[in-house]
């Protein structure tokens, strides 16, 4: 009886561990799928057609072997694919990894095993997600700073500044050091005031009296940019039907799935972890690519 009870407890512990591992794996897959969908949505929103083609191909096939025939699976020239990949690497979207594989050759009835290296292009999901999050933050922060600057700051300009007669452009801090017109109480251009201070026939002070710049149009322009930015980043609906997910919403999904895993980072999607070692071709052969399709993340296309 006690032996049977002990076996039952051991079996329950194993089932619990298997269930926990299964939940972790499902959460990891959900995080990866959310990151892939984010990268694909950003590519379709901001890049041209050849770049979108390369990004979507790498998301689906997971890697692309570098070689003379690397453009064939994409129906593009090798030169164009290399140029696109170099651009995406500067954008922190893709990277390369050198993978080691075993090549089997037969000679004289004997089989030889030798090591072979090949370079593979892939989308670094972890780096790409971080780069997208950073760029969106910088764009939003820049627009917010511009709005605050134009809405709260005051700038003064001299009439001679428009004709390049002087450099009379002052902020509200710099204008405090300028001279005042005793009659009108308005600020005078410091450069013009110093130039005409000892002039026996000076021009009228109205010709170099500072004028307050009207920032209302700049404020409206920045507000329009902010509104358009929020609209472009948000999801698009046709009534109750969702046409496309928003970039902010996809970032939120990645953050939620990351939190569900206890803060584990998004996978880097290395080719060596996705079977690229089986695609290391002999030096005399063409570039070999065995696609590993994963249409689950692209079921909405």
C-alpha cells in the first residue's frame, strides 16, 4: 500500500512538472509569435516592397544561407537581397551567424566527415523588438518636446534679422540682457543697439525693436503630427471588425507575454537553434535552403 502510494505521488509530481513545462513552452511560443507579428507589421508600415519581401521571408523560413543563389527563394537578384539585408542590419532588424555543420563525402568506398562553416542571415527578434520600442519612444518624445517648446517658450526677433542685417534672434532668457526702450518699454536688439549707440545719425529705434514671434502655427503643426502619429500607431477598425493591429498594441502583447514568463527576454532566433546546421552545403554546391514554415503567426494575412 505504501509502495503504491509513493509511486502515485511520484507520478503526480512528474505530471505536474510536464504540465508546467508545457505551459512555459506555450508561453514562449506566444511571445515569439507576438514579436514576429510586431516586426512584420513595422516592416509593412515603413519599408518598401523588396524590404518587406525579405523580412516576411526571414520571419517564415527563420534563416537564409549567404551564398551566390540566396536571391532565388525570394525571386530577387542576389545583389538586391544583399543590399536589402545590409540596410536591415543598419536598422538593427537582422544579423548574421556563422554556423558549423558536418558534411559527408564518399571517396573510394569510404565515407568522410568534415566540418563546414556557412553564414546565415536571420531576424534577431530580441534586438529588433528593442529597436522598435526605442525608436517609437524617441519619435514620441521628440514631438512632445517640440510641442512643449513652442507652447511654453517665447522668442524675440529683430526686424533686421529677416534681411540679415543682424543676428537678432533671442530666447526669453537671452532677451533679459537686452536694452530697453525708455519710451515704449520694449526690448531692443542688443547688436543693433551697440552698433548705433555712438552713431550721430542713428536710425529710429523702431527699426531694431524686438518683436515677439507668434508660435501658434508651429503649435498647430506639432499637434497635427502628434495626432497623426497616434493614429498610425493605433489599431484600425471597420466598425466592429479589426482590419489590422496597432504597433502599440503589438508591443503591449510582447510585454504581457514577457511578463508571463517572469521577464524572460524575447528569443534572438539564432539559425543554429533552428536547424541551420543541416543546411550547411558543400563548397562546390549551390546555396541550400530548407524552409521551416510557421504560418501560425501569419494566419491574419
